[in-house]
C-alpha cells in the first residue's frame, strides 16, 4: 500500500490527488496520438502525390470611364416598354430637349408594331409628338427659320388629322 503525500491516506489510488494530474495525462496522450498519425501520413504522401496546379492571378480591371453622351437607347420590338418611352418623351419635353424627344417619339412610332395591347400608348406617344411639332414650330418661328416652321406645322396638321380619324373609329 502506498501513502498519498498530499492527503496522507493509505490507498493504491487516491481519487482526490489523481485529479490534479488529469490535464497532464490528456496532453501526453494527444501528443503521442498526433505523432503517430503524422508519421503514418508522411509515409504515404509519396505514393499518392497530388499534382501541383498553378492558379492564375488576375490583373485589376481597367478604370471605368463614364460615358460622355446621354444617349437613351431603347430596343424597339414586341417587348418594348412603351410606358417608359412615354415617360422619357414627357421628361425630355419638360426639360426642353425638344429635338431629342421628337426623335425618340418618331422612332417609337415608326418601329413599334401597332397591336391592340399597345394602341393606347402609341396614341399617347403620337399626342406627345404633336405637341413637340407645335413647340418646335414656335421655336423655329422665334429663330426666324420660316421654312422649317412651315414643315413642322404641316406635320402638326397631319398628326391632328390622324388623331381625329382615329377617334372616329
């Protein structure tokens, strides 16, 4: 029988004193276990070697250059958003960009196929175009460009006649 030095009890196993050695026992166990697994892993590394793959590096992208033009590009087709075009035309008209608004209205009316679903919005765009012709004609008169004003007033009259014929239907 052994005598415990700390508690002076005569036991082969002192439960109170052996608990203080528990963390040291765990550290020794895990250290020896890791050495065993590392030595096993090193011996098999040459048999099943993984090929080296070079990962390419990417250069930073070039700096963004803001576009200088304010061109509004609309893709005219079957899925054209006529509400957005109409809002854009009205916005340009309110901002005083008459030529750009007139070009957008003219291209929308020329390139969008008239169907039953979009007939209302195309007539709204035509009404905006009619207003634009009148505004452009008055601007041309102020600038004393009478020939251009006469042409714009003729287009204005044609649009009014077209709108009246559409209302009669």
